[in-house]
């Protein structure tokens, strides 16, 4: 049986998500697996997470200072995954205020045409609820704007013709992998990459909180057919193929 992520040649993979730590939390084990298989991975994060305050945030922390910290944390986390610092890009839109309007759609079309991914990774805009509760509106907006950029815009020269003047001709990815979905059609066994996912997430020190509590929560997310002694972990996606 051929696995859904076994391709004939190394793939150019672009990850478009809202915040630093989203790649690692949503699909970090899969990204680590792909990096170790020789695929090139690029991150495009739409915000820097400057409103990601929590109980562990110091009283003198400011949004600008937190933004800088989260840039550094994301670079460190991506290194664990296998993504180089020069492949991590921040759009630095205001955290918490993402709206899937035409401006954001155009910006994402620009990114897709610039990096020319074979595989595009984002998140499912239809996911309103997660195991954590209500899904962050930035997650949904990022997924919606990215899906709207893919179809009908990024492969069509009539959409955003100003991008042609910028030297960015149409480009269409072969596949879109939507993480954080409640409607998966692909489930990857990522048990061997789960420790790497956890190691990467722990680089997001400003967001993790108590480490022991976090690790206990993440290790409890084994599949129902596994045990404490023999845990198995999956990451699930809604995959749309265009070629």
C-alpha cells in the first residue's frame, strides 16, 4: 500500500498558518517526517503572535517584545523539525485581527507564486471547535484565505494581475493538506516522530506553560487502539488534490 505522502521526487512544501507554534502543534510530526524524507519545507506565518499572553507572561512584557521572542522561538522550533532559519517568513499581520479579505488573499497568492510549492499545508477553516475548546479565529481566517487563494486565484492569471507585473506568474500546487480538521481523509502514523514534535513545541517557551502538564496532555493523545505501554500517534488532514 502506497502511503499518501510518498511522492516520486522531493517536494517543495509551503506551510501557511497564522501563528508561531501552529506548524508544530498542528502537524509538527508530519513536517519532521517530511524533512527527514528529503523534502524542502518553507514556513509562511501570517502573524508573530504578539497577543499570545498567558499566566506565565511577565508583567512587563509588551506585544512588541513578545513578537520578537516568538520569532526566535519559531526559528528554534523549526530547527528541531528540520526547517532552516532562512525558510521561515513572517507576514507580521496583527495577531488576533486576521480577516480573510481580498488583501490577505492577494498576499497569500503572492507567497504561493513566489515559493511555487508542490504541496501546500494550511488549516481547515471549518473547524470551529477543537479539543481545546473554541478554535482561534486567526486559525480559521488563515485557512479560509489560503484556500481562497488556491482556488480560484493562484493558478489564474486574471486574478490579481498586478502580481504579473511583480514577475509572479500563476502557480498551482498539486495538493493542499488541511491540518486541524474534523473532516480528515488522511491519517498518518507519526509515532516515531512524536518525540521530535514535542521537542519542537517545547521551544515555544512563552506558550507552553508548565512543561510536565503539557507533556502529560500531549502524550495522552495516543490513538484509541494503543496503550500507555505501546502508544501510537496520528496526525490527520483533509487532503485536496489538484493534479
